[in-house]
C-alpha cells in the first residue's frame, strides 16, 4: 500500500481540499489557500498557461459579446500580470496588435508590446496609438483598487479607475470600438454611466461565470463607440 505523503492539506469526503495545519498562517490566509486549491479556474489557468484565472473572465465576456477579433488592435490597461493580454494576443492573431500598459513591471508576452508607466500622462495616448499603428478596436481594463472591506468605499475607488480608463478609451478608440472595464456593486452609476451611454451605442453590465459568486465585481461592456 502506498503511504499518503505527509502534508498540511487533505481531501474531504466531498472532494474538497482542506488545509489541515494553520501553523504560520492566519485564518484568512488559510481560507484563501483553500479557495485557491479548490478553484477550477485556478487549475485550468495553470494547465493552459495563463498567468491568472482572470483570463477566463475575458474569455467568457468575449464569448458573449464577440469583441476580440482576428486582426484587432487591442489596448489592455493595468495589464499585469498579463492574463487578459495573453487572451487578447491569442484572439488578435498575427495580423492584430496588442499593447499592454501598467505602472508595474510585467514579464514580456510574445505578440504584445508593453508600455510601463502611468497611462494618464498627457503623452500616453499618442504613444499607445503609435504602438498600435492606429486607433484601437478594443480598450479593456481589469483594474480594481485594493479593497478596504467597506463596499461603498471600494465601489467609489474602483469607479475612479474605470473613469480614468474611459478617458483613455475616448482618446484612442476608433468609431464603433468596444470598451470593457471592471466595476463593483451596482455597476457604473450616475454621471459616469450617463457619460458612457452618450459615448457608446450599447452598454451592458455582466458578471461572467469565472467571477467568484461572493465577489461584488461586475464588468461593463460598452460597444459602438461614437465621438
């Protein structure tokens, strides 16, 4: 009989991995580890070589709205670690162009250009267009501010990032282009939602299956950009 290796985790009768030992871990870190070990999207991301499980959120959004096309010019804002960029490169193909930007360093991704720095800098839109070789077909952002645990605060902080991403989108998108961005709680609201609806023909809020059930995140998909 093969002896089971000694370790800090095991499987319950239901097949879930449970972390048995809490030595050196807080309760919250133990729960996080268990969630990671039992998350099918985390396992699938490793199997397929994606840098994050978030890649599946973009795949699911695109399966619904079909905005990532062969030959597309795509801008990924706040791209690190690069899961969304990987998906964009796969869909845009050899005739497309993908530019990723972040204030953080990011390991290179074949088929994508990386622009390190603050995308709100005045010269950034021109640099993005130069790298894309023209206006973007898609501008997307999976950015979210670090959570505080206070939902209203987290919603406001993430809405600020969404508005910043929208400003860049309005600078670099071609007419008819698509904008995808993360929001929290009730989605984009008030003046920001009014602005988005004026700039795009159709606006939807979607929670893709890969978004964890307990998460308050939603994604805004705005299509048909108009100046």
